[in-house]
C-alpha cells in the first residue's frame, strides 16, 4: 500500500499548474498500473479539516474529536494499493508518484485479509 502524504503549508506554496500536474501524474501512474494489471485500489482523501477521530474512553463509551492531530504538519492525502513483486518494486512505484517530491509516500505491506469465522 502506498500512503500518500501531503502538507497544507507545502500545498499552499504550489501554483495551480503544479497542483494540476501532481493530480495528472498520479492519475497517469494509476492508469499505467491498471493497464499492467497491478492496480488494486486507491483514492484521494478529503481535506483533513473534515476528519474525525473516534476513540473509546475508560468507560468504554465512544467519543469523537476533530482529527487528525492539530500538531501534525503532514496528513494522509490518499492511498494506492498495488501488486508488487518485491519491496524494491514497491519503492520504485512509490518514487514514481509526484507526491514523493512534495509530502512523501509511505510504503507498507498489506496484512492478509481478516475473514469472519464461519457460522
């Protein structure tokens, strides 16, 4: 999984053309990976100001706060799930994302899917 990071401060410094090029570059990479049969899923995420965090307190009752943490300078901007042959392959794909030059891209191996117990 490629976790695409961004920074509101860095994003604000970009021109409209630079922002457009990031989007176009990301779409082009996704289309190429899809054509190669390697693209599994992906999405951009809404602005972090629209995020909420749900936790359970000591009384086990859920409570909701704004999120992500206000102290964070970076936020998760999107993700892409890609089939890769190796860690090196995944790192090479991540390096092709335009965001690698701006906010960074985390590369994480996906754990096997959880399956509910059979009835």
